[in-house]
C-alpha cells in the first residue's frame, strides 16, 4: 500500500481529492433537489420544490464522481480523459442552469470547482503523469 502511495504523483492525489469534493457537492445538490436541504447560497433558507428528476440526475453525478475518484486513486490511465469529460459536462450543465431559472449563487461553487478541476487536468505536469500528449 505504501509503495503505491509513493508512486502516485501529487497532481493525481489532488485530482482525486477534488473529485471526492465534487461528489460531496453533488450529494448536497441531491438533497436540495429533494427539498431536504435549503439552498445555502443565494436564496438563503428558502426551500425549492421537490424535483425527482433533478435528484436522480444529481445522484447519477455522485456515482460518476465517486467512480472517477476511485479510478484516480488506483492510478487508472483512463481516469484523466474521463475526468476531463465529466468536468466539461458539469460546466455545460451549470451553464444550462444559468440560462434557465437558476441564479449564479446557486451554481457558483459547482461551476468554480469543475472549472478548477478542468484547468488542473490540462496542466502539462498532470498530463505527463497520465502519459497524455
């Protein structure tokens, strides 16, 4: 176990932790879509209506982020491209929320975290850790 941890580059560890943070954030969105948690930023202490479809889609994103985090932690070579695609997908979804009825404060944390993950994925050192040109 310690030999694998010593071979893992620092950038991969940072990306794995960021993916776990994104999974937790998506879990918060699930609870908000179910009306269990209020929206913390923006419309403070007002509950949104129950939206089962949104809760299902966010639960799917929790599963995807957890899968990516595990792939990164196990140093799976395909994890880099999968993480990049998921970060772009999350940015597109957040942008679609902004076009719709959501306010910037509702999606700002998720948007910033996904953007930072994407930027960090595209750094030369991280790309070389996954042997991507």
